């Protein structure tokens, strides 16, 4: 008899995170530092725009590449920010949808993709399923952009470099200088850089630089999930300047035969979202960042996160899984670093819960050292 499951199912190992959730299911009202989504809800004006769109019958398929008005608005922003004359824009089902389409479009079996480690989990799994090879470049212990390591990792087979700033899981924000140094390295070989900017609004110590400002072979990805509290609405977009127009066109072709389009009423709501000021919400997260950093720094080794809503903390004794099990037994849910890294020496805190819960969790963690 033919085996039921395709071989590629074995390429994805979700056991680490499943173990955490299994332990978590037994807890009553834990301090939940494990959730990768904002604690706030979608602002009312955006909800109203979605409801209006549904009532107005905006419930059919949109064009494959996305609602025309939304795409024009995104293009206008890209022109202003990056000086691209004619930005290509593809609206996708979350940034995750964009990642799948990008990797399908760019990665051949045997191609190498350079990824700073720690990294956002999805990259590794999709690239592997497509037959690509992930080349991880260690960015411990300070999590700065490892430009020299990336330069040393480039081979004939390098197809793509991934940059994620502000970063999940480390909270690192790369400076303009670091990004320009990477451009020099990528430019020499004409290597495309995929810039995952899902946390661009969560930047606490000054403006957030984008590599798209300095490099025309940047595939720029942003989304609405984190900035506007709508991860369940599945809204993201990809944009690029003229040098990568063909890439966006091919991604659009794949979208036509996979996702078809992003959710139509939420695309209408995303137009309203782009005019919505979320700086107040971000200021709350700056305060939460400070609560976590100031609360833990005496007892733990950790780098002050500059953005996103995560802190990546060294586990006592450098044994993350063991420490995470101990934390969970004490009612604090955190994720072991091995989920995001080839190492298991750190744990991730997501500080999207209430200030009171953050303080409670910080106290418990301090007591475990
Ligand atoms: C770095 C990073 N990229 C992409 C995503 C996916 O976001 P979306 O909800 O738009 O698919 C996430 C979500 O956790 C993320 O942390």
C-alpha cells in the first residue's frame, strides 16, 4: 500500500513548541509570555471599515494582486519612503502568505538561503519543504546583524539573505550602518535580500531603518497583524522597486493558484488602517519593554530589546528547555530558544500581556534563579 503521508511532512518538526503547549494546558491562569501577537484589539475605526465593507457587499474575490485602492496607497507609501519610482505591490494573506509565495518564486532545490540565527520559525520550515538549504549565521550573544558571518557564508549557491528587523525572537533593531554594510556584501553578487518588517511600528528608541532605503534588490514585506491587532484577519503585503518587478509578478501568479487573494473586506479595512495612528499603542509596549528589561537585568543576562515585543533571555546554566519546564511548573509560560535557533541556551518572553501580569511573571522568573 502507498504510504499515507508525503515525505515532506517529516521535514517539519513542531515537537518543541507542542511540548510547551501540552504543559501549558494544565495551568490555571498562568502568566502567558508565550503569545506572538499583540494584546490590544483592532482600533474601532478599522473595525467599522471592515463591517461597512461586508455590509456593502465587498465579499467577492478581489483582484489577485489585491484591492486597487489599497495597492495604490501602499505604492504611494513605498515611493515616499524608499524613492522607488514604480513600486510593485502584492497584497497577501498575512506576511506568512507572502513568505510562502516568495520562497516558491525564488528558491530552487539546492539553493542556499542565509538566515541570521535566532530566526522566525516559518522561514526554515518552508525553505526545507521546497528543497532549499538554510544556512544559519550565528548572531549570539548581542544579536546584532552578523554582516561578516553572512559574507563568509556566501557561496555559488546563495540565493537569498533574510533580514528581520525589528526581530522575532530577539527584539534586535538593526542600525542604518549595519544594513548598509550588508548591502555592500549582497550587492557584490546581486543577491536578493528579503526584509521581514512585520514589527516596523514597534521600534522604541528612534526611527526604524529599512534595508529597502539602500538596496534596490530588496523584497520588502510588511503586515497588519501586529501593528493593528488583527493577526486573525490575515493581511500583509510585499513590495519592491523595478529591479524585482518580475519577482512580484511571479509571486502574484502563485497567489492566483494558492491563496487566490487576501480577504476582500479586510483589504478595505486595511485602507483605513493605514491612516490610523498607533503610536499610543506602541508607547504602551515601550513601557512593557522597560518593565521586562529593568525587572530581569539584575538576575538574568539579556540584551535590551530595541523593538518588536520580545526579549530573548539567557537561561540560567545555558539550558533553556530545562529552565522553561521549571518556569512552566511555576505558572509562567515562555518558549525555549531551540524553537527559534540551532541553540537551546535562551528563552523568549513575549511581553504583550497586562503590566500587572508582566510584573507577576518577572517576579516569578527572578525567584527561579
Ligand atoms: C518575524 C515574523 N514574520 C512574519 C510573521 C507572520 O505574520 P502574519 O500574521 O502577517 O502572517 C510573524 C508572526 O509572528 C513574525 O514574527
